[in-house]
């Protein structure tokens, strides 16, 4: 069946929507009206060679934030800065060199998890987490010129480092 767009009443309806809540209701829209209503999101169709060309272009372009674009979803770093939201999981790798300073700044220079460690974690993970926490304490003690505390923490670090992982 050929339907006319129920919104603009001019173009051929190519998007057919059936709402079932609160009751069954069908809508027929052209692609432009469906996109304008937010029903469909047009994503660029990339071939493997196009993605590869885009990747090479970024490697040659250098580190300027304006030139960085994700080869998968097409979002630019500038768009991310304006929107505050990345476009796809591959953006983390595409913008890695530009995101790391932002993450470090947001987390006071830390890029490692310092929260709780699951009780099921092996001893090596617990040991590494403990070392990381102690090194941070040492850094804070030195920054606050609390040298007695810094010496105590330093000794604890040396003890953990010299202990064989179980």
C-alpha cells in the first residue's frame, strides 16, 4: 500500500509506526518528517574503506581537537565538547589523547579506580589496589609537609612491595 505522509501530506510515507500504548494507533511518515520528530536518527553509512580513509586522515591531521572525528559515528571532538556526550563506544579510542587530560582533571589527576575491591578479587589485585592507595597517601602527606606520616606510608609501601604475592 502507498501511503502519503500524515505530517506533511506531500511525500510518500516510508516510515510506518504502530503505537500500542494506550491503544493501537498507526502513523505513516516520510523519512524527513520521521527524522524531524525524532522517530529515526539518520546515521552515516560507512564502508570499511571509508573508515580506513578517515582514520588515516586523522593520523595525518595531527592532534588539533577541531580535526578529530570518530571514523565510526562521525562525531567531531568539537561536537562532543558542545554536547557533552560521545556518539559511540569507539569515540573513547578516537579521542583518547584529548579525553585523558579531561578525565584526569575531573578526577584530580587520577585515571585509576580507587574504590572498593570485591572480596572475590585475587590477592594480586588487592595488593596492587593497596599499593595504589598508599602511593596516593604518600603523595598527599608530602604535599602537606607531613613527613612523619610520609615515612610511615613509605615503609608500608616498601613492606607490600617486598612481600611475595600469594
